[in-house]
């Protein structure tokens, strides 16, 4: 069939190994992004055993580039079989799998290689899967790397060891974030986003056997405060077991109606200003020490620039320094983003004269951009793999190495 010429497609796709004829059939709301996810960082894979069968095949047969458009790339053909709406994705995927019997689909979820994947018997079942994100333990908000850097991306990836994942193809997972704010007696809970699962694969990792879940992200237009909603207390305590059980199916709890209201969500890549979205949420928090952003007179500032004489981009685990570790993660994700924001905000904070780092590759960029700022690198011991980078850093006059006691 003729496929429309555009940058994104919602529908069913096929990836064919031109060497052995094996293929994989999948569904996606955004096929272009799904292909990117299939083929991202293929040249950086260190342990093939931790990858799914399709990505192992890419490596074995020499595909190195990231793919986003239909065509032949090396030994693989990427094609769109049909376009359809979101509601009929799973039905159409099953039909194409039944018709073509793609080999890689069988390999995705062993130990039942004789059974085609996904499992057809779950087509008409209703579910409301719920996952929990503990901000206090994890130290970051879901997807904040893409929000802070305004990345035009709507893909989601998560892993779980729960066998319930085998039922999730074509279903949605609703993510709830829990935050304990200083001065609040109880933890605050927010409905944050949902993911429509488009691929389930069985993988091996350093943690053992896991299920890999990939799909398209839909964030709440504004995170929804849940604590005061009728039925939430019972839902959290009894259905979710105070959020200690991991992913659960909450379809039998009346509270699920609040979670599954489609009007609450928007596809993540359709948010025009993701940093503003994050800042609007953090502006609702009472505990400013947890926030990366400040919203002042409608303008956004990064909270890390509010220190009186220094900024810390160092890892608390390794240095013993007490600070908001989200700043450290932010610098690792995108040092250019920090440098750019520092340029516009520095005139408002002329008292800042030094920045403290844990050893990372982005420090040299910052030091060159601000030669009058003292860049202090804290370290305990330096592994030999860093020797070449360390030598480059030492050439920069405003970089100082300081060994921890």
C-alpha cells in the first residue's frame, strides 16, 4: 500500500533481516520514534546478552546507524505495513502477525518459543496497570531529562521482573509519583503520565531475568494531585499495598476511573515548552529545596543558581556533600543546557565565583565558557580509564583537582 509522506506514522511496521529472511512486526503510535528506540546506541552495546533478540540481530548483521524512516539500511529493511488509529493498533498487529508469522516475535518472550508473541487471548481484556515512582528514593522526576532539555521525544522504556508484564502489550501503564515534602505530615501523590505499551521483550541483565516494556508516553496536561480525591486512601493502601508491590492491575478498584480519563493526557512530544511544564509543577510544591526550577514573575530560573557564592554539581554518594543531586544529574545529561542558562543568569548572581564538580567529561566545556570561574573537581581516586580526560582538564587554568580526605 502507499504510505503518506510525513515524519510520523501511527500503525503497524515490519523489520526484515535480508540475510536470513527473519522479521519482526510491531505497533506504534509513532513508528519513527519506535524505530529510533529499536536502533539507538547500537555502536555502544557492551553486553549483547542484555539486549532483546532484535537488537542482537542488528549487531550480528552489522547495523550500526539509528533508523527513523522507511528504507533499507545495511542488511535490514524497515517498512510500514499499514496506518491506523490508536484504538485498532493491537487488533491490526495480531492480524499481520497471524498472516506473516514473523520469527523474531516468537523469540521476544521465551521460555515459550513455540507461541507467537504477543499473546492473542488478552485482546479484549480491560486493565488499568499502575506503576509507582518514589521521588525520595530515586531523586528525580520521570522524564525530567527530556523536559529540562526540551527534547522532542515521546518514547518510554521501563523494566520489571513481574510476570504480569506478559499481558501488557497494547495496554496502558499509569504512573504515580510520590514526594515527601518538608513540613508535610504525609507524602503527596500525583498522577504524572501514562504509557501505551507497544513492545514487551524478555531480557537478561545484571539483575537477572527481566521484562522490557517500551511504548509511547502521554503526560498529564498538569500533574493531578491525588491525595484529596475520593477513594484514593483505600486505593493506595489496599489495592497498591502502599505502593510496595510494584506494577499492579487496579481495574477492579473504583479509583481507576480517575487514572484512566483520556482527557487528562497529552502526547509528550506535543508539549511546546517542557521546561515551563516542569516549572509550573514545581511552583506548586511548598518544599523549594526539592525543586530544580524557580518561576519568578512568569520567568523560569534554575534553582541551582540561587547559592550565594558557589554551585555544586557533585555526586553526594561519592563526595559526602549534601545538596540536591538533581543538579548533578542535570549537568551530566546536558552540560550545554547549564552553560547556556548560566550565561543569562550570571549577571543576576555576580557573587558566584566557584563551581564544584564530580569528575565528568562536561567540565571542560564549562571551564572554557567561564575562564574567570574556579572549577573545582572533587575526587577520591581516579581510575586509569580517565587518565586521558584528566590530562586535558589539567591544561585548563581555572580547573583545580581537590582530593577528598
